[in-house]
């Protein structure tokens, strides 16, 4: 938490060079990871977006100061949780890139409130998954073990470097990645609920629903693009030609995961920089909660929200990911074409 963003990136590149840097080390990646041979399989299909009105995807935007009450009102307008979670294995995917403070990472109390809501709606099982690196340590520093005790919510802090926890999937429509290895926990889940925050991101420009799935895939799948963007590891050197492809990878990761619902806590925003606090500012009391089964519309709405509160941000920064996500069939980029309900 006390490390600067620059130090964090440099350490990440060193890890990437060792774990995935076949070009740097001259060692094939498959020799660096001892695991059973895995053949790429079909994408996770999931059960799709169950929350529609008049043939359009619903997007609920709740304004208020009590997040638990906002969640309750939002779920009511959505039509309830029952049809999504009842009798199903539900996994919550927060953003736990660092141990805090919110909105660097998902608010653990709000995350648990979402889990309890799913349990109350009849979920068979509820788990919290993320794979940021040093995952168990971060979960502990966020007090997730203590906070979930007695709730019935399971914790899944998965090591991003262990190949056996991931399975490769392919989509011929992908323009950047040939294949993506996603968490087997997510691949096998009945329902995935994405619980991101709204923040700026040094490399991507913006982070919300789609960018949150960088934590859903095998470490080298995300570290290698970071290294490529910085021309092999130099923090101050950028490959300008890879800036747009880097953003589009977020849509491909989201396509591999295909979450059923997005619940975005936008009480506060991380503005001007990110994804860690170094160089960033916290814009407090934005007081929004956004709920939708459409991940593209969710990002489009939240990108517009960022514009209102960060003078250094433009929706053009995340437009390539939004448009590409729409092209991949992940949702609708034009908010005018969704059923927007504001509370």
C-alpha cells in the first residue's frame, strides 16, 4: 500500500520477465509453468443478461448516501435477485488490486453486502474471487477473512502465477489475443457478479467493469501486454501503437469471462491517476450505484460519470474498449438505446 505506482510497475515487470518473459529469458513459457497440458476450450457461455425491459438491457443508476439501502432499491428496480442467483453457485469478482483505500479497491463492506443479498435471495453458494498477485495477503490486509466470518461467504484469493488454476479459451473474433486463460473458478461458476470501482488507470486511461477482468485471467496474459505497452519493461517508454490494442484487451478478457451482472460502487471516484493512490485524488460523494447486466453500457455510463468529475478525462480515452466490446457482442455502447432507470 505504501509503495509508489512507479515502484509497483517496475516490480511487476521484473515478475513478468521471470514468469512470462520468454523473449527476455529465452525460456518458453510452458517450461516455466509445470502443469498438465490443456487444450483451449469454448468460452464461458453463462446464462446471459436476464435483466431486460421492452427488449432493451436495463441500467439502474441509484443516487444516495446509504449504499446498503441503494443496493436494495437498485435490486428491486432490476426485478429482484431471485431469478439470477436462486439455487446457483455465485462468484463475486471485486477489484482488490491493493489493500486499500476505497476506491483503489472495492469497498469490502459493500462487497459483503452484495454477497449477503445473494444469499438472502437463495444462492446455493457465494464466493469472492480475485487474482491480483499476492492475493491471500491482500485479502488479509482488507480484513476480508474477518469480515466474512460467519456469513457463509467463501474466499478465493487465487495465485495468478499458478497455471493449474486457469484454463485456456479462444474466440476467432479476437483481434489482439490468440487465446486467454481464465480462472477455472469463473469458468465453472453458474453466475458471476462483477463488483468494480470507477477509477483512472495509467495505462488504460480508465478502469471500471471491463478493465476489472484483468484480474480474472492468468498472470502472463495481463503482464505481457503491460510489458509490451512499455516496450519490454521501461516504465517511462511507451509503445504508442499499442495503446489502443491494450485498451481493447479489456473487452477480450470480458468476453472470455461473460459475467451476468455488474454492480458498480461509485460513491467515490479515483480521479486524475490510478489504479493505485499514488498521483491520484479521491473525488468523494459522487454517491452513485450502477447496476446492469450489460457490461458495455455500464462502462459507457461510468465513463460519462468520470467526465463530470475529472477535468483531465475524456470519454475518448475508453471509447476503443467500449466500441470493441459492442463489436464482440458484450452489450450496447449508446446509453440512449438501453432502458435507463435513475433513482
